[in-house]
C-alpha cells in the first residue's frame, strides 16, 4: 500500500488520504472541525458537564494524533489532568505526521511534537495529559474495563467492517465504567442497534459539517 497523501480540508487543516481505500483519516469538510465536534464537544465536554471529574479516555485509532492534541487543549483550558490511552496498529512515520499542520493551526507545535515523539507502550505526562500510546491491534487487545469515555475513531464501516462487529463493540461496552460514554462519527444503523443490544442508551445527534448525524451512547448507571 502506498503512503497516504496529505490533503487540505474545508477548514484549512490537513488530513491523510489513502488512495487504495478511497478513505481519509478525517473529514474533508474540516479535520479539526470534525474532531472538535465529534470527540471533544459531543464526547468529552458532554461527559465532563455531567460528572465534573477527571476522566480516563480510550481512543481507538490514534491516527494523526489530532484527537489527543484537542483533548490536551480542552484539559488545559479547564486546568484539569486527563488520563488518555490510545491504541494504534500502524503508527505514522515521522515524515508524515511532521508534515501535518495541526500544531500550527492550534498554536501547539511543541505539544503536538511531544505527543508523537513519546515512546509507544509507555506512559508520559504531556501537557495536561497522562498519555499512553499503545501499539497493538485493537481486534486482539484486552481492555482493562476502566474507561469513562471511548473515542471510537476507526475507519468507516464500509472500509474496515471488522472494527464495527458486535463482538468488537461488546469489548468497548465491557470496558466502559457506569455512566461512561461511547462516541463516534458514524451513525450507521447496525452500530446503533448493536449498542442498544449491549445495554447502552443510544442517541443519534447532529454530526459535523458534511454529515447529518453521529452516535453517542451511554452506559446506564443503575441505582
């Protein structure tokens, strides 16, 4: 497979495009805009507004590191510390992530560089995050069951269907703490049906520019 190509998205931020899959890492309508909308606003900010405490986040798909960077900015703005674990099977080489403009766009070049230069499978304090990048295949990874928020950022179901199976979603649900939130850009029907079967309260909410809907699901707290 050839190297991904850098393309400029609708908000001026970059994403990576994989010709063989006809798939990009982020929305072509705006990479930063999409990540803020889906993962920060609908996920992290929503959870924090309810619980008012420090979360432990699991990200499925580290990718370009954009979600990590935006989460650090959120934590810095509120002066809180966040635990963040991110799983990625195929980390980007430095030649690719160094060419992306997220650090410049968000005025966080040093933090973005530190996020990528942190060694895999070790925990580091970077900015307002306690970050652990995990270089493993999510399909075979065993999760600890201690997460408050899951950013589910795998490639689209049409491109990577194995990542959207009932069994893999069950792994996510089992890993969520009571009151925990699963959030993703996809709103495909079988995803929402499977999350409901797994006991989550599922919401179809407005998506980012270029996408009508996205999915947020919450693990119910039973008294």
